[in-house]
C-alpha cells in the first residue's frame, strides 16, 4: 500500500462493473499468522488434514517444527525459504512464541532478495519501505514495534549464519523491510472470512491507492489452480501505472530465490462499478461502514496518511457518514452553539434545548442530559467521553462473548444498551462535584449498531437457541423459547442487511458489505423455515421436506427465482441489467418482509421499535424525542409472548419466510458476483444452502 501519491494505477481500458481487472497475482512474500501454523499449509494456505501433514525438508529433519505443508510439492517449494530466510530460527526464539511473528517472517523473506552488499534500501521489488516516514511519525507504538521486531529479525539472521556477535544498532535493513511490510501487507482471508496470514504483492497491486468510496475490491485464491481464471476468460491486466516511475534505485526481486511463483495466496482485483479508461483504480484499506473519524484514525495508525477522498472531504458530510457517526463535525458543532448561545444572551440551557440543538432530526445518538450548566460548550468534552465509554463498553461485551462464550449474558447486556441506553456520569469539579449525567442511546443506523450489536445479537440468539434445543427435546415452553430465539436471530440478520442496504443506496462502494449481509440474512431465514421446531405447533401442517414446494413454481411477484438457478450459473451474464434486477429483488424482499416482520420480532421489545427493516423513511419522519418513548420498557425476549407465538404459526408464515430467505440469498449472490465473480466461495456457499432439499428452485 504505497503512500506516494504519484504511485497509482489507472484503468488501461473502459471496464464494466463486475470484471476482473488483474489476473491472479502471486505474492512476493507471505506467511501465516502463528495461530494457523499448525492447521494450514504454510505454502498455499489451504487447511491441513488432521492425519496428513508434511514437515519442512532438510536441513533440520530432526528439529521441532512450527510449520507444515499439505503436500510434498508445497513442502519442496517453501522449505528452502523457511530455512534460508531465518524463519526457522525466529520461530525457535524464546521471546517469540506468544506473539504473532507473521510480519517479521514476511520481512525476512523480503530481505532474501537483497544483494549481499546492501547496507540501506528505499525500495524492495519497486515498493517503498517508508522507513523514514514511519521512524519520524512520533507514534511510540509503531516505533517500538519496528525497533523490537528488527532486533528479533537480526538475531534470527545471526543465528542462521552461526554468528554470536550481537550488534543491536546495525538493524537498518531489518527496519526497512519491516516498515515495508507494515505499510504494504494485506490480511489474507479464508472462505470463512478469517484473517489467516499476510501477504505482500508487487506494484500491480500495491500501487493501487485507498479511497473511502472505491471503484474496485479484491479477493484471494488459496490452493490456486488455473480453473477459475481460464474459465472466466478474464486473466488480463487492465491497469497500468499512472506514470513511468523510471527509478533505477528500485530493487528487483529475485524470483529464483523466492521459489516457485505458483505458490502462496493469489489476489485478484475486480471492478465494483464502471471504470473509464484513464480513471484511477482504488480499493479500501479499511472498513467503509466506519465513520470518518475512525477511518482516518486507522489509516493514520497503519499507513501514516490522511485520506482526502471526496467522501472524507465532503462538507457537509455525505449521507452515509452523517448516519454512521456522531457528532458529525464537533468543531463546527461547537461554533454553531457559540453563536446560538450569544443570540439568546446567557440563556440557561436545559436538556431540551441541548437536545434541540443536537437533534433537529433523528441523528445517530440520543443524548439526554440530566444536569447542565449555562455553557453548552463545556458539555462537548463530556459528550465525547460518553460516546467513547459507550464504544469501549460494547467492544468489551463483544470480546467477552467471543472469549467466554456466554450468549445469554451477551444478549442481555447488548439489548440493555439498545433499550435503555448507556448511562454516563461525569463529576463536574467546577460546581462542587455535582454530577453531569448523560444517557447515550444508539440510533438504528449508527455504526456501532451495524458493526457490532446487530451482528453479535444474531449470532448469540442463534447459539442460545441451539443450546436450548440440545438440552430439551420434549414439547415445553423452553423449546418455544428456543424457537423465538431463532426468529429473533433471523430478524437481527434481516435488520442488519436492510440497514446496510439503505446506506448502500447512497454509496455503491458498500456493495461488498451489503452482499455479505444479504447472504447471511437469507441463510438465517431459510434455516428458520426449515427448522424442525415448526413441528412443535399443531397449526403447522407443512412437512419439513416439502418446504421447497414454496418456490417450485417461482415467485408469484417476480421471475427472479426462475431466472437464477440453484447453481447461480447465469449470474455473470445478468450484470448488464444490474439496476433493473436489483430493483426487482428489493421490491420482492420489501413485499415479503412486510408480511413476516411482525411475526419475526414478536416478543423482542427493541425490534418492535423498528417499523420497517428495509425502508427507513420512518426514521426521517419521526421526531427525535420519540426515541425516548420507543426505547423504554422491557428488555429482551418476553417469555409470555414466546408462549403465545403458536397462534401465529400458520403455514403461510413459514412459506413467506422461506421465500424471503431465498430472495435474500439470491440477491446476495447477485451482488457477490459483482465483487468476487461467480466462482467465489460465497456463491458456492449460497448454492449449498439452497440445495439440501433437491430441486429447491426449478
């Protein structure tokens, strides 16, 4: 990820949406994260068989191994690098085992390409090391990481050569290589979305700059064969450098030292909207569903640059950023309120006045102040602290859930935030320690709602339902409660997809996120319709094996189900009619959602606040103060409501839920094909979800 603005890639031809603009690009250096060294092949990154793992080849056959391979071919291709780069010695260092050393091992591989006479470098394989910029950044964390990492690398290289002298000051080359990795490496994700390692690619990829509204994205190929590129007929490089660099100081990477270039995780760049010839090709280096302040902080911390794209420089903020963050521009907010304060001449601002100033329409946080002095400006710092504390609290809840695995506690704590808000008390020392109290409440489209709460609740409710179902097989209220939890899980998944889609309508660069969320929502809804728990209710007469009959003859409102077969094999050819197909999908999804939403959310107080999870126009027309009334009352799933749910379990609900799930899956698949192509693992996953029952779609 280069930071010099003249290093950019532009389209060499007009390129339509959903086209590969690079062939599969091999990495110049790559390594697994430490936690995956024993479970994945260190050469191709594919999962290892539990019974068949190949160790590195000579020269140390009797030593303890930290890496393994899936085949003799992978072992023979990568083993020479493992030993010659000093990775072997690094992994055996006593100070490394508890830390992830992937960045150090990638840096060691890059150093192998340098001439023996090198004493300092500005570039490796055409990529800037950025050592000077990072070293002068003033970021203590980065400086410590560079210095300590370089010393570990130098120690490993000395151990490889059998050198005992310890010159800790002579680590210039190691620092340069590590700086290159810090600013250019990308996280490699597997089919489940897990970050399993990192890779550095040459200029064809690394010179593609960041944009918060990019026109391209990328995908990885693990255990690569030529099947995908040859079948798609798109193995063409459609991008070129913006200018001829002509820099003779560029260090050419030695492929013969690196080994066989057919190994390692390949990367493919793909257009997500139409790109004109000569237009700069951009990708995202960070999560686009984060507000501007968070994006800028991450980009500066990782890459030491401030993004000045149109989305970041927009004034007023774009609709998406307006919805994702609060306050939108705190300095501007302060100035506006200075003027307001002078106009009213010392008026004693109360909570309603503050609320009016903050929320002339429903914004992203509801902040109610129980006590406030006459200076509204003094309140800004407390608002910042309150929102920071809320963010920290939600992160802690999610981390506790992931580490401890207590879904019930997670649901209660997160829904307590959604229903009752987050109480923050700040002692005001200027007024005899009188407290200034805030109640911070999340807006349905706030980035914390989207990126943390909805997704986590969908998962936690699903796990709670599975636990109850595993423990209780007889018909009783606990199984009814499990069924209610499955419904609630599906409802949160649908809300997440609909909310993200609402933002996507204003910024098409969010297509990758919305594709994943529609896919997840569809899977949750289809699994709900197939659940054997429907058989608990006497009103349901639809056998589980016959659910597929719902769509055997297509959707009564559209022809989409017939257009997209179970294998989604024709999806690429339909991209020319992209907008029309998207509108048809959304019409059907909206229509079906209106039929089942009240059923899905029954018993969950917060979800009852959401009048429509697809069309959010109700938020624009609502008074901000209404949120206080909306978000009061009980928390979580009402058990008495769970007991009454059987009265609504009619066959048409099940049919509509299944049909809605199919539409969400197919729509997600259609968007996935734009981002990743029809051979994506997500397309395969969608087909797998649709096909357990034969001929789900005919």
